[in-house]
């Protein structure tokens, strides 16, 4: 899709360049009655139509590309969010297990007494 968009952009640049060149040639003619004037005017009309068609096609491809990029970002965001939720839940479960083990250990530690060792 991106290569297709670039192809359209290249074609559009070529057509607009040709259009400017043809307009310049027409402007340089000494008179609009010159036999080449009708030919250049027809060519300008043709190039303008091509430019409009390419611009429309470019806009369509660009809109599609933007929509697909936004959809991609939304899907990736949802996937990352789900992974983070699962990570936090796993951490909470692990912390609960640690808390249970520490709570079970606390009375044992509290019951400990110092005992002197004979020399």
C-alpha cells in the first residue's frame, strides 16, 4: 500500500511537472491563434484531468493508509494493555503467596528465644 501510494505520488509529480511545462510553452507562444495553441490547450486539459484523477486516487489511498494505521495502533494498544493487565494480576497473585508465607513465618520468628551456648 505504501509503495502504491509512492507510485501515485511519483505519477502525480510527473503529471504536474508536465502540466507546468505545457503551460509555460503555451504562455511563450506569440498568439493564441498559433496552430500549436489549440494542441497545447488540449494537452493542458488532458493533464489537468489526469492530475485531478491522481489526486483523488492519492487521497483515497492516503485515507485508507491512515485508517489502517489507526486500526493497527488500536489493536496493538489493546494487546499491550491486555498483557499489562495479565502481568499485574500475576504479580498480585505472587505477592499474595509471598504474603501468606511471610504471615506463616511471623509467629515462628516471634516465638524464637535466645539460648546461650556453653563455652
